[in-house]
C-alpha cells in the first residue's frame, strides 16, 4: 500500500497544491471587475472541491483493503480489485481534468500494483481456512469463530493500529455491525473462549496491508551499513538476538516465543546484561616515546 499511495501522491499532491495556490491568488486580487471576480471565485471553489475529492479517493482506497466489509461480510480479492480499479479511474479523471502531466508514468506504475494488493486478501483467507479446519471443534463453533469472533477481533485490531480519528470512526462503524461474540461464547468454557480469542488475534496480525515492518528493518540495516561501512559477524549476531528475543508484538510476545509456542525470557535482555556484564577493561597504556629535537 505504501508504494501504491506514494506513486499517486507524488503525481497529484504538489500539482494540485500549486493549482490551488494559483486559484487563491487570482481570487484574492483586489479591485477586480465583477466578471473576473466571479470567474476566479468559481475556479477557486472547483479546486477546493477537487482536492477534497482526491483526498477522499485516497482514504477510500485504504478502507477497501480489508478481509471484511459491512461488519462481518467476507471480502475477496476479486471484489477488492474491482473497487480499487473504480477508485483509480476516478483519480485518473482528476489527472485529466486538471491537465496534470504524468511524465514518469506514475499512474501506470500504481495500477500495476493493484493485483498484488488485492491478492493478499485471498492469501489471508487461505491461511484462516487451514487454521480453522485444523481445530478440534464442532461445526457450529468453527462457524462462530469464522463469522463472528474473527471479524470482531479484526476490527478491534485495526482500530488499535491507527491514530487518525476519521479512520477510527469508520472502523468503529464497521465493528458496530458485527454480532456480539458472547452470543455463542457463553456456551464455551472460560479457558477455551480465551484460547479461541487468542487464536483470532493471532490470525488478524497475519493480515499485512503494508511492508513497512520489513522496510523499516531493512532501512535501519541499510543506514548502519552506509554509516559503518559494512557489518561484521558479531554485529549481525547481536541484531539477530535482539530481533528474536527483545522485539515484542502487540500481545507482548517475541518472535522466538511465537515460534516455539511458549514463554522463553524470564527477564529482558537489557536486565540480563546489567546482571552479567563485567567491568570494561582499561585502555592499553602506551609507552611514551620522547624524541630529541
């Protein structure tokens, strides 16, 4: 999603801002005749509407790429792809109406990424179906897990991931359309109910709309590589240990704990180092050499 939006924003954001500023300057000119004033006012109003319409299209693209819609209705890659194409056609209309030159073919580049964005939804549902089929549960509980518990867990997880209030309001409206998980959950034991909720939260974390986590790590490694002129084996081993045992997900687990399915660290790496590190050696004393002048 990041690269897809980046292409669109690179093309339109600056171009629309320049046109809006030009329209505002023309509109604010003093001592205009009534005809020019009305013309510039209309131009300024149209540019404001166009920018608002563009922002709405970009935000709508983000709201499309979810495994559910209208609460607990199951989304598919085909449906998502069609809606993304529809939004792209509207954005292309903005480019055409505002006579924006796409010298670097950014619209084409963005359109080529649509299939890869949409296919993530079917890929995620394939994982979900395999996990649900492997559960030792009755058909009724599996249906409750897939159709009620999972969408509720997903929208709650999506709300926690954003701080943008308009997006939070939209996600909360989606959550309000979901059925109450306690309708069937009361028939389960407390321990089994908690276990299924944890499983649903785990599956929700598997749905990735962006590669920012990987890019962030790669960006850090790239920065360190350019700064320090390469990595030695010891530094790579340390970074691997930190990643596996000291980076915590939303549920507080580390990658190593999720791999082995149990808690591993009794204390944090930092506390362990404080308890076990010895004194640093003194710097080597150099023998002063005096040179006669």
